C-alpha cells in the first residue's frame, strides 16, 4: 500500500514525538504492579532524598518523564533486591554504578564490582515511626529484631534511632515474615555475618587500627573489596544449593 507524503510526515512526527509526561499518581500506578509497597509518599520521599528530580509545572505539579520512571524503577529494585541504603544508591547512580535496565538486565559501569556498604562519612537516622512507615513492618517485628540483635538502633538525644542499614534489614525481615520466617530464624544470618566480619578483622585489623592515614585508607579499600568478594561467594554458594534443591 502506497504512503502519501502527508501520511509519511505524520508517521515521522508520531515516531519522534516524546512520550507524554506522567503525574506522580500515574507513575505510582504503573510501578505498583512490580513494587507492592510503592506509594505517592514514598516517591516524594525519594525526591526529598535527592534521588529524583522531576520537572514541575508553573503550578508546582510534578511531571515525570520516561527516564524519571526508569530511574525510579532502578532505585526501587536496588532497594528491594540488593537491600542498599539510599545513600549508597545515590552514590552509585551519580558515579554510573550498576543500572537495572527496563528488561531487567543489569549493566555494570566500567566492569566495576559494587563495593560493600561499610564505614562512611555520614548516616541518616530515622525514628521508629519513620521506620514503620517506610518499611511497612509492625512495631512488634522491629522489637523482635532488636531482641535478637538483628538490628542495633542507637540512643541519640534521649530517643532511639535507626540508620539506613537498619531500615533495609527491617524491610528484608518484613518480606521474609510474610512467608512465615520469624525474627528468631534470622539469627543464622547474624551468626554468619559475625563470622565473616571476624575473618576480615583477622586479615586487616592491624592496618585498620593504624595511625598512618595512608595505611588505614588502603586497609579500608581492601576491606570493602574483600567484603564484596565474600558477599558474592556466599551468593554463589547459595545459588548452587538452590539449583540442587530445584532438581536442576
């Protein structure tokens, strides 16, 4: 079938026309199929944390581009699947770290391996109310996780606060609680983490305690690299055992 000049022009315009910007409500609805806990308030919180920067209308309404939506999907996946604190996600996105593409493919930037979450400069602290709101966990579950040493909140200015790592631990524990895994059952992960930390301390402890700034810096870099390697090894061992369980 022949295509007239006018039809050809309209087709080209349609193909090159940018997709319509979305409101925050529309974005939330799109992502709820993949992320059960996403909400308008959570998206706004991520924006407050400088992870998103949608354009605004003259009336102040947020409008999200397709790029914004994919960035948000990446953030939510890294939270859910990798249990990364927002601070680390922000750093990875800013430095071109691992990106989860629309088809689920993970593309590492420059072949770099993600660094483990370790000692850093600053941390954000949250109250129990904020933890419950952001993770959807019950206060009773948070209390049980504290009792078993899974999370370790601090006392600051007379009140109990949790850091971003605590929040992601609680988020993961809450997911497991939905299939009947209680806080008591998570002690095996706590024990495993303690053994791994003790191994790395035995290897790098003296250098980490050094008063020489250069030696300590090198030790911290080695610690992060080794921690990432240990984490990856543990994941591979788990995958191998799960394949056996699945009968592959």
